[in-house]
């Protein structure tokens, strides 16, 4: 997880600067076979809103990784859940309530690959 699971330390195996998900946090191992990337744009750049967003975001177990970005979007969240219905429930019950957020957009891909070693 990286510079901002400042998100750092919220899950076992997470530490600042670590760009890999620990093997125990892989979505498939957690019954979270459906993963999406959520683009988050903050309403403003006030530190109090940023801290509130990060603090609340850490409480959502389905957020596997959080990255603070330069430019837009402000944050990228990797979210892993069981299926589309579980994501819809998470989105409506938890992601829409994250403080300081102006917009959130969901991206999903049916397949992909990574060079990151396990």
C-alpha cells in the first residue's frame, strides 16, 4: 500500500511505501472476487476534510488500498467485495458518506494483469 493508505498501517502487512497488497489481503483470498477502482475528488483541500476522509476510509474493510494522487483524482481506492450487488450496497451505505468528497466514480475491468510478485 502506498504513500497514503495514509492510509498506511490500516491492514496487516500495510506500511508506507509498500506497493504490494499483502497475500492475506488479496481479494480472492478474502471472498472479494469483484474489485473496482474508485476515483475520489475532494470538495476542497482543507486538511481537516482530508483527515476526516482518510479516517473514515480506514474503517471500511472492503477498501483494500488507498492512494493519494497528484492532480485528479485526489484519491484512488481499490475496493474488493463479493459481487456487484455487494458493491452497490457498500457504495450506497459507506462510500457515499465519506466526508469531504465532491465526486466519486467507479471503474471496473473484467480482466487484467500485474507484474507485482506475490
